[in-house]
C-alpha cells in the first residue's frame, strides 16, 4: 500500500491506495489553525533587547524563527506521527509526498528518517484544495515513477 500525503502549511490529508493511480481512501485529515493567523496573534513575546557598545542605545534582537514557522514545524510533527502510526499498523510501506515548494522543503528536512527512507516520490504541487479524483488522475499519470523506491523529484 502507498500513503499519499497532500499538504500545505494550512492543511494536510493522507490517502491510502493499493498502487499509484488506483482508487484512494482518505485515512486522515489535519488542519493547522495557526497558519492563517498574524504573527502578533500567535505570540505576545517581545524580542529581547541588547545594548549597543557604541553608546547606551537599546536594540531589539530576535531569532530567525517566528511563531508561524514554529506552528508549521509542529504541524509537520503531527503529520510525521500519523505516518509512523500507519507504518506500525502495517497499513502502508511507501509514501508519496505532494506539497507546494516551501512545505516540500520543510517535509524533506523535518520528517523522521524512518519516514524519509520510505518516500517513493515527490510532486511539488499545491493540491490540497483539489478533489481526490483529480489527485488520483495525477498519481496515475506519474505511476511509472513510483514503482521503485527512489528519491527522484518530479514536477
């Protein structure tokens, strides 16, 4: 069985299919409610302050990660956990990732090695709002690329 993960930063669905292009069954759907919120709605912590050595002026200092990015990383952990549970129940053995460019990059970097080793293919498209029938047609048109476990990227 193949698990097909269709994700963006706001929502994700996991489908199971016997093979690429075969009828799919949705087994999980997730929503990230924090993805649409503004930064000030996600957290109220002000950045830290540092004192300038050239004078006695204070400057704000913040890290590279913002609250929205942290919410997206937490969302990826939820997707990762769902896939690990599917593996544990022996419901699937390979994964196909369908995600937009930014989310695909985060998935590549943040999914566990146990999940990454089972990725049979990647499609860099934002198909979260498309119907399952269109997704099935996309998978059927790319089915030759998923036969062997390879990490070759498809577009």
